[in-house]
C-alpha cells in the first residue's frame, strides 16, 4: 500500500553490496530481495513489497538523505550496530520526546536510530 506524500522508498548507495547486506541483516534483521550482483531490494517488514534498496551504482555518503530508524531498545541497537561493523558517530543523546544516535554503515552512509522516552 502506498500513501500519497509519504516516504515510499529509500535507496542507499553502497561501496560493497555483500558487506552492506551483511551489516543490515546483522544490525537490524533486514531481509532482502536479490536482483543480481548490482542491486538488493530492502524487503518490507511484513514481507509485502519493498521499502528501499541497496545500490552499488550510487555514491554513498553522509550528505545524502538522512534516514531515521525506530528502536524499542536504543542501547541494544547501539550494540547491534557496533557488533555488525558500523561506527557510531553521534550519541546516543536525548532530545524532546526520546533518545537517538547516528551511525555510519560500512559504505559511509549516515543513518540514525531513535527511541521514545
């Protein structure tokens, strides 16, 4: 189901598709749809469709769109990101309504994770 004027798909540029897949599988339990060696679709949590993709044809970096993921346990998410090979670059810190941190994936994309207070 697609909703008008909402985020529908996020595509991350990656330097190494296999390493990026492994990182997101280990850190967040993401599943992927394979489209050969040049693309992996990020499967929707309910298994119906996709919410994004990993594209080695796009340049990764911190200046791209900033994506925030939600977490029920922020400290566990920090540990999972670190264990999977990500680099925490900011936080965790508090903000009105919750806590969050920013990390770099193995390709250098910066993403954030937040949790409610």
